[in-house]
C-alpha cells in the first residue's frame, strides 16, 4: 500500500486508530522515510472540521459571546480529538485555542465498541495471558481516550503538570481558565520548531544530541523518579525554541505510576545494563510482564539472548530489531503478559526511542537512559536522605512497628494469622484451577457419555468402556 493511501485509510478509521498510528510515526526502524513523512501528518494534519461543524463547536465552547479580538478560523494543527487555532484576546495576548471535534464522544464510543467486539470474537483463540494483555490494552486505552475527549480534564492535567515540573526548565503553556470548558482549552501561544524537523533545528544551530539528552533526562524524571508522566510525546507535542528549550504541549494523556511498578521498572533498566538476570526476571514478574509460574531457567536464557543483541554496538537499528523479533518469535508460547500499568509506559518509551532513531544511528534507549537513571537512583528510590533523617523517621515509626509486631504474634497464637498472596500468585492459582476444572468437566462428560451409551445399547459396551477409561485417566493423570 502506498504511503498516502495508508494515511488516508487510517484517517477514515477515526480517532482511536489514529492514536495508534501516531506511535508508529516515530519509528524510523519500522518504516522508510516515505511512510514516516505521511504518518507524521497524522499528528496534526487530520482534515479539519467543516465550516458548519466549526461554528457549532465554537458556539458551544463560548456561549457568552466571542472573547477574541481576532481568531484565525484556519487551524494551525488538526488532530484526532480536536483542532488548534491561533487567536488574540481583547487585551492583546496571543493564545492557542483547542476546540473539541463535534461528536467525538460518540465516535470514540463506537470505536471502543468495535475493538471490544473483535476482542470478544477472537478471545477464544488466545491463551489466557494474551487475553489478559489485550483486555489490559483495551481497558487502559478506553479509559484514557474517554478522559482525553473532555478538555476540562486536559486543563486539570496541564495545571498539575506545570506545578510538578515547574523547575524542570521545560516550557508549558499557561491556561486562561476563565475561557476554558469541556469543549475548549485556551492557553498561551508557544512557538518553536517541531522535534522531528531536522532541517529546521539545523538552521537554528540546535545540537541534536543535546535535544535528545534533554528529552531523555526529562522523561527519566517523569516516569522513574516522580511516577507522573506525559504519555503522548509525539513530535507534534514537542517543540524546540531558538534558545534550545523544550516546549511540551497537549496534556490529554497524563498518567500516574504506582510506586511498586515504578521501582520494578527502575530495577529492569538497571539489571538490563548490568546483565543481572535474576533481578531482571524478578522485576518483570513484579511488574506483571512475566507470569508468576514462568520457568526461571528459560527466562534467563531469553534475557541473555536479548541483552547480547542490544549490547552489540556493531548492529544497526533494523538488524537489532530483526534479531530481537526472531528471539521473541522462538519464545511465543512463553507466559508473557501486558499489564495495565505497562500500556502507556511502553507507548511513551516507544515514541521517545523512535525520536532517538531519527537523530542518532543505533540509538539504544536503555544505554542512554542508564547514566541519567544511575545518578538519580537514590532520589528515585527515596534513599537520598541523610543518616540523621533516616534515623529520625525510624524512631518515629518504632511505636507503630512494635504494635504491628504485637498484633501479628497475638493473631498467630489465636490461629487467626492470615497470609495475603500477591495479585500475580492469585492469578496463577486461578488459571491453574480453571484448567483443572475444565479438564475434570470434560472427563465427567466422557464417563457419563459412556454410561449413556451402555444403557442405550449394550452392544456398544466396548466403545463405552474405552470412553469411560479415557475419562478416568484424564481425571487422575490429566494436566
């Protein structure tokens, strides 16, 4: 399929499918330049609303009257959820106005129904691990895109993100809350060169490596140190000012990461660099990527083969990817899963690594992230305090710890001590139990069928005996 036709087909499919294609638009190791050029247009070159749709949306967004001295009805960016216009307030301040597309809630709801339909249709053909992964992707994607179509949610994310990373050196738009609603977001107009515009950055004399380092540092801070990150860093949302400062736009997808998942990811990155296979597998299991019952020896073999590939500096990005896919194909029957926590982490990581491949040959995300992570591990794990602070906290916590110990001893003596299993262990036990029950049910049907055959026609006693014995064997020796 030609690049232009591919982009056109994706556009016809609607907002949800455009979001998926935006991830692929960063992958210089997946597509050649012709396809990348077309797919990048999906970030902010979706066909704009018609004049009639625009007028309806504008009236809904500003029911009290037009608050602008001037408003350019030609959008400067047109994306899947909405489109952005340049305008000027009556006091002369330039603003960017994001308007939600007409009927986008219904379209997104219809897309999710289609995705759920195909998930249910093909669900029986997948293993329980694949089913869980697909369910997690659809659930997380559905939850996020429903929030994204409400621009009031984006306003809240923008305010929170700006406060959290006020000292990061990254520029965020400033909202004008009085004019904002679920239909519109009005914010300061920020200018800059798109992150993937190599020629534009070259004309400005911006250092490519410096730009990538800034992005990696900022995202390491977001995902691994604070656990609060912008989950949609595609090139249309990243601008570079002439002074080299990074501008971040579009806060519809902002995610928080629970501490256990954040620590597990830190350990995964660290162990990948140090080739500590035991720690890597343990971290993967705690994150939920590898099932609880996965065999450690086979997982170690897989990890070693993958580490050898990604640590080989002589491989280009395409060869590295082909080899990695070959290893994964040989392990396709292994119990891998994709938990909900990982969906947008992987999405953001894939986009950033894709941007790295645009500027740096053989870009390796783990290697480039590690130096930043190593210097921030104490802060990321909360161990950057001095000895006095740690001792003070332990002293303050001592009475509670003693009470908890006393309660545990008392419950043990009264036979009331309870053991809590992890979610991963419970899931493994549930899967095992379901398999055994299915096997038992089939065996019972076979044995009852044998009795029915014998009662119906005694001449079929040989067939009935074979069927009964087969059912009995399944009960005692089935897996």
